[in-house]
């Protein structure tokens, strides 16, 4: 099975730009209602994942709890607890699923590391559930 079946394309994804400020990241996360977002460089390549927890610790440590100071700090100054490991577009379904076990979403990149979208754990689980139910009905 081709992993692109599960892909949410970049055009439909919320993401951060590497030169965004902490405030911009907070606002984008709030409006998208996600707890983690991929970070892209200017050339469109994937360079990491920023989580709400990363932002919270950065506000405490870099901004001394002053929310206005978040405008003065870029997201690349923030220590990331863990970056979501991307997969290439030609990855097999087994590798995708083993990666998704530990990540809420899996960034997908092409052969030049250009971000093309994400695959959510939810999309994989929905597919598995639908196929499981349809097989149970056929019994």
C-alpha cells in the first residue's frame, strides 16, 4: 500500500516557519488547535517539531514568564524535547506504522527533504479500524 493514501498535503497542514517568533508559534498552535507542529526552513525542508511543552519551558526559561517577550525570541532558540522523525514518500507501510507508534503525526518528505505533508496516527488507525470492521462483517 502507498503511504500517500494517508497523506494530509502541506497545503492543508498547519506548520511553522523556522524564522517564526515564539508568539507566532503560540498563535498558530492556538488557531490550529494542535499541540505540536512541524517546522519548515525557507526552502521548504523539514527541520523539526515544536510542541506546546517546548514553548511552555521556553517561556519560563527565556522569557521569565513575560508573555510579551515571546515576540523577541525565535522558535529555533527553543530546545526541542523530541523532533518527530520524518519518513520519505517511498517508505513502506510497515515503517510508517512503526514510526507512528511513537508520534502523533509523521512528517513526510521527498528525496530532497522537502516537506510534502503529514500522516496522522488517527488516519492510520481509522483505516485499520474500517478494514477490521469490514472483515468482521464478512465473517
